[in-house]
């Protein structure tokens, strides 16, 4: 397999002897580091390291003013920036433009968290040396009578002498050590550490990818990563037993873990040496999984928790929309059952949606046609626990819904696709809301005018989150209602939708590692997104009784999956387990069947033909028979 080399820029000054620079040069020359040094940047013409750069005919730039560093780096667009004795202050704008891309070695043992402590090999507390550099830091090891000295390679962050840790090394302090003798030995390990970190970041063999999700959305991601030549192994937390079915590559699942088991997931990443984590689940975003992984220097797709608040706190999201002039329904926020009921009773009439402000697995929006139904919906907010403590009454809009998805890198975005979900459990949009009963891409309602409005909403949202100090990096879901040609924002989700992901992700022709790099390293603007022109239909197969009570169906056998796969469809598992050689029901939404075609007619025909080959023991399979009915009507016209 061939992998493009990473581009490295190395920043030096007249401080130090250039050993880190030489170590990186040697690592590249001897092909340990799969990278190309695109520039050696110095703040002075007198830097000793420039002689090394000249010797190896490396491009050189002199940048004496710290304000000129950002434009220089933007033109070079390196994958990684390595500080090797650089003495200028790195401005915040540089950090914002190159998040988790600027490497530094600190002569101390930086902890994983600001209140954390690193342990020396002998179990004693290691010294951070925050604010101390070079000789002063080494002298502090000696003065403090520490048993070990050490250094940390880390990504720069806005916090001084702190950031996601990429690696550490230790050197035992000997009796009679001086700064010079101790530093000489530590330098050897420091140089090796820098190279080892770059080897891992720029590795040319296959990558290990961890997907954090257990349903059909996660299965679609696993399938897509498995298609990449750059990926040789995939893990999923918790995953499901059907994820392996679409690929020959190994898929390791962790069914006993939850997506919010942050420290267990972090340990898996460290133990398995994971190269990329894709956090696709809302609870994990709210819990701060992305924040923790970033803090530990693990490349991750997904928004930090504060950016993800746009999903997990609908009350906050509505206020955000108002602040940044994003068109949305009228609403009222309530914090107790009593105040909501009193509000409704004092109205002459009401038709609205009652929505839990927190996460509710897609079931937190309850329609109310009148005052009685509204009061009953308010009472139901308590069943969502903490998520329903705050709730909203929102204007009932009459129009047509769809969702749009954008890839965001904190500053720029690209729309990757549109989908139309079918939320109600029964045909003709009857029955209670579910997590989604089926989906089509790209719905015919999306014309040029609507695309323009959607793009403007994304632009306001991405810019607004950046202005709020919550840069959004990951997949942003926009759910809208079209009312008389005007697009209104119903909600944002801080990840792919489910089952929308199942119809959009297969249409992406780019290698998904390329997508990941663009998101993580701020390259969305330069990404040449390639999509096929197929129409896709996803049918969601559920256990009878879902979403109310399907307990009698759990554990029952599922027949015909292999037969359906032979027709050329994709099947993405959700609430499904494999017991011995049989697949059995383990949840309400059991699996998603996806078919593609040149138009809605062909895609629907393939999907329903394949679904007829599958059943659940006791005739307990349920699915809607009208998925894509709106596009079907438009197509026939």
C-alpha cells in the first residue's frame, strides 16, 4: 500500500544546538518518519540549525516577527509543525489555525489533566517544571531531589506549558549529577522521543480506527473505513455483532462498554495504539469523550462537549439561534412541570411540540394538537429524567422536513449530503415518534433556493460557534422544516443522523481517512469532496411493539439476512446479537437495510424486494412500507 508523506515544518532559533532538528532530519532521511520537511523556519539568520538545513538542502524561511508566522505557515500548509528551540511566543491565532498540529518538547513531565500528576518509574511524583525552560528546568529536578528527570512531547494548547501529551521519557538522576551531565543523557532520550512521536503520527502502515457507536450509523462508518486502503483494523465501542458482515477486515467490538465510558475508551486507545477515533454518538459528545481524547493527543472526529451543546441542550441551542439570526420556530422554555401547565391553561388554544431540552434518543419531541395533549406531553417530560427537567413548547409548523449534513473543521465547512427521515412508527406518518423508521437521500425537495438557505444557516452556525469559543470540528446535522419555501431550523445534532448516515455515507467516494484529516487538521476548505449520484433508501427493521414495548420479541431469531445480502443491498446492524450461529433480536431497531438505484423508484424496489426475504421468529418483524413516499409522488409527476 502507498501512503502520501506528511508535510513537516520545523521552527528553530539561535537557542540550543539543533539536536532535535537533526534527529528529525535523520528520521526522514532514513525513512523512519513517513514525511517530507517542507521548510525550516528560523526567527534569526544566526541560528545554528540553519547550517544543518543548508547541509541537507532543506527550504529555509526567516521570520523575525511573530505576527508574520501565521501567514507563512498558511502558505506552507504543513500537516505538523515541530518546535525545535523556537523562542518566539506562538500567538493564539496560530494555535487556532493549527489545532493539534504544533508539537513541542517540554523539559518536564506534563500531566494528562491540569490537576493531574505523572508518576516516575519508581512510583514517586514527577515534576512538571511549568514555566521553567532548559537549564533552569534541569536544575529544578536536581534541587527538588527528584529521583527522575524527564521530558514530554505534546501538542501546544492555549494553556501555557500544557497540551495533549504525545509521549514522555524519563532519565534516572545519578548521585553527583550536574545540569550538564543530566541534560546530556536526557537529550538523547528527548531526541528519540521526538522521532518516535513523529513516526506514530506519520505512520505509513495501515491505521487503526475506533468508531464510538453501537447502531446502524456506526455500522455504516465501520463499513466505510473498512473500504480504505489506509485502514487495516477497526474497533467499535460498543459495536454490534453485524458490523463484521460487510467487510473482510477485522472488526473488534466491546459490547460491555457504553459510549460514555470515557476512561475505558481512553485505555483502549492507548493499549491498541489507535490512530483515529470517530465519535458518532450524542451521549459520548455530551460526556466530553472528544475533549478527553484530544487532551491525550489522540486524533478524533467529533465536537468538544461545549460545541456539542448545540444538540444536548435544546434550550441553549434556541437562544444561540436567536443570537445569530438563524430562522427557527417560536418557542418558550420551562423549568418545572407546574409553570408549563399554567402557561398552557391560560391560552385560548394551542397546537405545539413539547420537547425535552436534553438528549432523549430521538423520542423527546411529543406532538400536541390541543391543550389536553400539551399538558399530557408536559407530564411525560419526567420520563426523560434529567433531560426533561428543562423543556420547550415550540410552534407547530406545517411543512416538509429534511436534514442536511456538513463536514466542519472549526472554521470552514462543506455540505456532504441531504436526507429525509421518517420518524413515526407506522405508515402515513402515524403513531409515536421513533429514532427513525427509514430514510432517503438526496430528497427531491432540495432545490437551489433551499440549498442556498441551508448553506447560510450552516455558515452562521459555524461562525457563531467559533465566536463563542466553541469551534465545531466534526459532522454537523441540521434538521429543518420547509414552510412555503422558507427553511426553518428545527434542531442541530452534533454527529451523523441515524438512519440518515446509512444513506449518505455510502455515497461518499473519498477515502474516509482523507475526510478525517480534513476535519482534524483544518483542511475542509481544500477538500475535493466527491459524491456518487445514486439515490439510496434505508428501511429500518424493528421488533413488533417498538417503540413502546417489544420485550416479548427480545432474543427471538432473525432469518434471511444472508439471502437479502445476496441481492446486493447493505445491511447495517443495530439491536442485533449473534448467539452461536444465529442472529437474534437485542433491541427495538434491529437493523437497517440500504439499497441504491439511479432514482427513487429503482432504489425502493430493490430495498423492499430484499426486505421480504427477512423475518423474525414468530412473524415479529415490523417495517414501514411507504419510505420515500414524498419523492415517489414527485418522481411520478
